C-alpha cells in the first residue's frame, strides 16, 4: 500500500502579511487599516491603546515609553506570526509608539483582517494580551507627586 | 562584559549599562545572581528576565563574551 505523507507549510511566508513598527512619531490608525485592507477580508478589527488620564484614582499627567527596539520588533513579529497560525489572518499590523505621550494619545495600534469577524476579534485580542506580557517596552506614569514604572513593583 | 538596562533597571544601576566580570561558560543564572549581588533592589521587582541576543534566555543558557545581554524588568507595553 502506498502511503503518501503530505506536509502542509505551517509557516508560510508572512512577509507581506505582517507590518510591525515602532515609532516616536504619532501613530495613525488609518495607516494600519490601509495596510490590512484585503479583498478577502470580511472583518477588520482595530485595537487602539490610548493614554488614560488616571490610574487608581490618581491623575496622570503624561506617559513615557521606552523600548529595547530590536527585540521589541522581533517579539511583536512573533506575536503576529503566532496569531496567523492560530487564526485565518489575512493581514496584521502592530504599531507601537515610544517617547512622551499626552493624555488621549495613541500608544499602540493593532489591526487584523480575517475572512470572518470572530477570528478577527480573537486574533486582535490575543495580540494585545501577549504584547503586554512579552514585548520589551516599558511605560512610566507621571503624576503630580512623582513618576512610577508601571508594574515594576508588586 | 557589558549589560544593557531599560526601564527601572536603568534607575537601579544608575545608567543605561552595567559591567560584570565575564567567567568562561557562565550561565544566565550566574549572571542574575551577580546582578542581584551588585544591586539587591532588583529583588523587590515583580520579575527580572535576561535577554541574550534579542531572545528571552533560560537560566541554564551559557553566555558567550560576544553576546548582547539585556536586563528585562517587568514589561509594560501596550
């Protein structure tokens, strides 16, 4: 009996499907949406992380973000690749800002295009959750009475 | 051996890099112990990871002199 084993490429070339950027200039959700636009997409989900004006009831003046850039880019790319393996992602963009951000400014944009909305929501949610756990980017919150590196201490 | 620092690690060591003596075949664990020995304040952090050449490193990884080593205090991107 002839048994034929077929190997499926589980990690196809994702170069033109994924756009990862770190920038010290204001981010544009439109640029991310334009990147992920795809004729086969039925659902595009955009997550925008913005600078909130308070933490635990204390007024926040501004945030400062810094990144270990080469590794942050690599970890963000890994997240997009993992998402593309778990869900039918047609295109994905992850853009993160560094530097000083005022209240309301955009810290991160994650855009995902999938054939159907359920996968798009799930893939986008996965991406921001994992980004927050693994990407070497740090934010410092500034209050009236001082500044704190977020999550550094219990 | 030069070790780069970010976030609160920069505040603790007082700069964007710190120096440690390199011992042939030393592991990431040995490096962490040396860092904690030099700066006990790292003990109070939620975590301290070590990146070697842009990858998170396990404790048993052996460090080479040419490796790029970075202290990764708790991350807070997004």
